[in-house]
């Protein structure tokens, strides 16, 4: 378990797998599993029992986690990039190695 370079709220692009080419916002990151849930990507159908929140039950479609290695961060211009770290004004910041802009 190391440090992940993708955080909640980042805009990412899927670079491998069934959903290659799609983009979305990261909703949740599972550090222990090296996976993330991305808005509208990797949708799966789940059969749910009737409960207090969902008295009807039925089939619910929701996002499944996707491995971090299949995601690449997007710059403000919408191009994929890798992440670097540097110290600016006594603060550690993430920056795009492609465009050198702070993320």
C-alpha cells in the first residue's frame, strides 16, 4: 500500500479496459485496494432485496470500482498526464509533468 496520485474530485480518463476513452470525476478512492469509483464508468447491475430505503427492491445500476492503473489524470486542457510533486512556498503540490501546471 503506497500513496496514490489520484484523489477524490479529480477528472480522469480510462486508458485501458472495456471503458477505454471515457472520462469522469473520481467519487471515491480505495487506497488499500488501489481502486477508484469514477462517475458514470464501469456501471454494473445489482439485485437488491426490499429494504427501508428501497421498499420495492429490484435491479439497481451503480458504478463499480476500477483499478488505478487503468486511470490517467486529465489537465485543465483535457489531455492525459502523469503527476509529479514539488514544494512551493513550504507546501507540497501536485503538478502535471506534461504541462508543468499545478493541479
